[in-house]
C-alpha cells in the first residue's frame, strides 16, 4: 500500500480545517468580533480611536488574539500539550519534506485568495476608500485570521503526524 500524495494530504488538511472552523464558527466569530470592530473603527477614523485609547484598544485586541489562539489550539490539539510533545518527538525521525512544501504553499495561497475576496467585498459595499478598507480589514479580522489560525494548527498537526 502506498502513502497518499503530499498534495492530497495538504488538500485534506484544508478540508479538515474548513470543517472544524465551520463547526465552531460562532465561537470564532465571538472571539474575533472585538478585533474586527476595532479595525473598522480605526480605518473609519472614529474620534475615540486616538491617543492612549488607541493603544489600549490594540492591547485588548492582542489579548483577544491570544484567546483565539488558545481556543483554536484546544480544538485542534484536543489532547493538549502532552500529545503535542509526543508528536514533536516523533516528527524528528520521519519528516515528509514534500508534504511540508505543499502545506506551506497552501497556507500562503489560501489567505491570499481570501484577502482578495475580502477586498472585492469591501469595494462592492462601499465607494469610499476608507469604507472599503474598513470593510476589508473587518472581514479579515472576523473571518480570515481565525480560519487561518485553525488551518495553520491543523496543518502542523497533520504534518507532525505524518
């Protein structure tokens, strides 16, 4: 029995990521809502987004990013850190370099396509350049960043598992 082609494994990783993200989209949207609103306010130049308030908002956004990472990590690595350590120990003996190349290629290509689509949506919904940018970055923070984080973690897990 031959092992599957690395491209097929990378594509199944993308599919698994989409399924996991879709199954928990409400949770990811809730955690990403504040960062998305902060980006919209920033690009629409909300009067309260200046000076120290801007720094405080960025700090809160950073905290929400850490929460997002933790949530995504727990959904992908259900066994926690213990299983991660075992996977890292095994990965050093049998790393599939073609799989890593395909995973990295898709991890780069998918967000490019999603960011392009977010830009198209922003351009469609607003004629004002600031409005377009606000919509685009709002979508990126609400949908693309959480999905990519899940995708990255699933790709790491799948690559380490071989």
